[in-house]
């Protein structure tokens, strides 16, 4: 004999709440409809499910067994309703986010952790990539959000760019670096110390060449390249090397790495760090909520970053 799963859940509700009226109210059905269900089911089974004349209703041994199976269905129904509500509120689901390595490691990883603290059912899948790769991944629906700096060019059709942080660079070094004691830094000083090359394909690599061109320097000694943000920081601490890093990255590491900034007035890129999403498909509630949180957090970071007094590099005088 097949019993409708809805009827099992309804019997479980009557047992749970001790009355038809209370159970009907919690199930969202009418009291007469629930009473008819009990009567029809008792006729089909040929056995009473509740002891006559008892208030609150007391189930018979068969009613207890039926209610036991119904509670499983009722619990699953409640869980499904909670899942739907959690998804609609953006507290559950999954988010796929990609971005430039240094920005993701220094700025976004802790933002993800903060956001998930109150949303334990939310999953975030993070990946790395350069701007061109990230745009391709958004168009192919491989990621939902990208964090990357964009210059004067447009992101392209189907891509929305929301800027939130100027892409300013600084020259970073270890604390108590010899250049920090100089009142005037010359081009010879810039050349004499080794440099760390940015990751291949990184916009920082273009920025380093732009700095050298502006200072009239053909090249500098590259002693280390291809490292992660953590390895670059560790290399800086163990040497007198210099590295060009985003100002926001250095500021974000102020409580852990405590890198020093060499006060060089270097040419700044015409780029802005921002959030890229697709305009062709609506974002999930989780993606929409997380994107809003990122923008708020990085807007606050922009407010906290204090400008550093920079000095022009003095050309090295040729010996007589």
C-alpha cells in the first residue's frame, strides 16, 4: 500500500503539535482539509491513528509509527525551505572569484574570510589570472567575479567594471634599508641595489620599465623573479633588494610584514583596481552580496591609506 508522503508529514505534524488546528496552522493548510486527511487515511488503513476522545490528541501505536516516518519527511521539508531562504538571502551557495595574485593574497583573502564568518554555508573558490585571462573566464562563465586593475581601455561588451581603488605603486624594501637614511636619492642609488622582477604578465612589470625609462635608466640588476607575494616579502626582508608593489598591498600588510616604502616619486599607472562581473547573466544572491561587501571593504581601505611624502630622484652627476 502506497501512502502519500504529504499525508505522512501531516500525521507527524498533528502528533508534534497535539491538535489538528495547531498542525494545520503550521503546515499552512486548513483545519477541515487536515481532518479529512486523517479520516481518509484511517479508512484506507482500517485502523485508527488517534485515540478517540483524548485532548490533546494521542496517537495509537500505529499512529506513532506513521508519525515517525512522517517526521523524516517534515524535517526534510523544513530543511529544504531553510535552504531556499538561505540561498535567496545570499548566505549559502558558491562564489567563483579570480584576480591578480598580489591583490588576491594581500587584499581579498582576508575579505573572503571576514564575509564567511557569519555565512558558514557559503563556499568561495578562488583562482589567479591576469586581466585578459579573467575577462575570458567571466565570458565563459568560469568565474563570477574578477578583481583586477583596468586602464584607459574598456573591459568590453558584456563586462561591467566597478572601480574602487586607485592603482598606485610604491618602491618597497626591508625596514632600515640603507636608502631610508638618505636625504636625496640619486639614479645611481636606484641602479646599485638589486631589484625583484614582478610576475610575468603582471602590469607591475610594465610599470617597472616605465619607471626606469622616466629615470633615464636602461636596466637594473634583477636578482629574483617569479615569486609569490609571500616569497617576495621574505626576500626583501633578507636582502637589500627593491621591489615595485601596489601601495594598497603594502598598506594591507602593515600589521604582518611591515615593509618600508622608499620615498621615490615614481610615475604612476593610469589604472584603477576594480570589480569585473558579467552583464549578460544575473548574479546569484551570494555573488551580489559578496561583491557589495568587497566594494565597501576596499572603499574603507582607500580612506585609511595615508599618502607618503615622496622625493624626486636626483640624476647622478658625472665625475669630472
